[in-house]
């Protein structure tokens, strides 16, 4: 009789912990899936940030080129204005 009670307790103990183990395994699977998804989203975000930085750098070079052209054209206009003033004041 004692062995039967012990066996029943062991079986109940096993069933209880087996259910808990299955629950924790399911939870672990869900957490693993969420972490994997987050990792993929972070990688995509990182790639987008790198692309954005490259685009900004290329536009920065374009702006620098335009700025230098503007300075050159202003200087050309200043020289032409001086030439015009010399020609028409004589």
C-alpha cells in the first residue's frame, strides 16, 4: 500500500512538472521567436541607417560643389562689374 501511494505521488509529481516543463518550453520558444524577429528588425534598421548616411554624405558633397561654384560665379560677376566700370568710365 505504501508503495502504491508513493507511486501515485511520483506519477502526480511527474505529471505536474512535465506540464510545467512543457509550459516553460513553449514560453522559451515564443521568447526565442520574438528575439529573432527583433534581431532582424535591428539589422534592417542598421542597413537603412547606413544607406541614409551614405546618401547624406553624397548630398553633402553636392552642396559643397554648389557652394564653391557660387563663390566662383560671384567672383566672376565682381570682376565683370569692375571691367564694365573701367570700360564705361573712360
